[in-house]
C-alpha cells in the first residue's frame, strides 16, 4: 500500500485567513420526535445542522491536521483511518481555526439537547479519513476507552465531503446503548459475521446512515455499538468527530477488564493514553475538567 496523504498545498492554496472564517450558527431546532428517536436508537442524523459553505471554509484547516496525523500512521492504520495506539489529538497546540470549530456552540447545543443536559464540555476531537478501498472499522463501543463515570457522552460525526453509501458510512446496532457493555462485540473472539448474527439474536437492528450531505451531522451515544465497512469508492472518506460529555462528570474508577484478549488489552492502553493526554494529574473521583476540556455550551447561551 502506498503511503499517500492528501495534498495540503492544493487545499490550502486559496484558504481564508482565520479571522475571516464564518461564525458557525445554529441552523435547526431539534423536535421532541428527534430527541426521542435518539434515546430510542442511540443515534441520530441531523440534516443540515451546519451550512455547507461553513464546512467548506473550515475544511482546508481540518485537512491540514489530517495530513499531519496520517503521516504518523503505518500502512494498516492508514487503511483503517485511525491510529491503533493513540487516537486522541493533542488540543494544547491545536490550530486556532480547528479550535473555533470544535468548540462551536452550534454543534455543542445539539449535543446537549440530545443528552438532555444543561451544559456540556468538549471531550476530544479526531479525524477519520478512510482512503479508497480502506479497511472496515471493527464493531466497538466508545465508552470502553473513555475514563469518565458517566454515560452522558455523545459524538458528532461530521463529513467534510458528500458521502455515498459505498464510502464506508457508520453502521449502528440500534438500541445497543440500552444494553450496557456488550463484551462479545468488543473483543476479537468472534468474526464480524458472527457478531451480526448475535446482534440479530438479541433483537438489535443494524442501521447504516448511508448517504450524508455536507452539513449533515450524525450523533451517537458512547454506548452505541457501531462499525464502518470498507470504503469501496475511489474517494477519500473525510470525516471529523467531536465528542462531548455532560458537565459535572468525574474521572471514573479503572475498569476490571479481562486482559487475555489483544483488543481489550489495547482498550486499556487507549484509556491510559486518554487519561494522560486530556486529564493529566486527575484521579478517580476528581471533577473531569481541564483547560482542554472547556464548557462549550450552557443552556440559555446565545448562538
């Protein structure tokens, strides 16, 4: 596999100065039916949550970050679209344009409304750029690597380009967030086909988000089991993900994981990296707050 990254010079040639970037504004109000759907299924696509022109304005900066991160990966990691050892980005030196987007009230407000909380903090941000023919992403629940004592964690999955069904969109096990930790689906003990069969036996329906337009955002709970197929297209699947958690959460106690499987062992390493990267010096029971995890939305805050 060729070690190719995106052409940042091409993307940055006509980029606007940071100070001239548009302010992201709220474009939609969630209906009670949408909030109910999220809590029923554990995931929800919000159409045109952001203006496509705003995404286009910020995209060159996000691609530049992706270039830098892609260059650090090995061939296998690059094919999947993420690192196998460290996956959270260092926010202490993040580009100002990226910081403006990931702390945007316009996105965080939707996250808070779906969680039914008054205030949310930024948890982390990363890019999932899956190349043409890039490998599928295994089934997993995000909650395993998040060192917090709350299930009030939500991720906004934001495509930077129009996504077609053959580009490796997310597939969810709808309702799995209400089933707690699904050990069988978070280890490498079973094949993907067997996992799908076991999900069907539990009455959990698989739902692919399919096509997404620029400006659409898919939200999912940290307990919602999900995966992504191969990118069968000839285009890079450019996606960023921003995660938030309910303000007031604390650092959780270390999980008593069975370390006999490589995937669970890797999960423990993920949690350690996450804790050291974002909550350095904090102990179980401490309030989960740091300069890199600011409150990004409070109820009655102007958008």
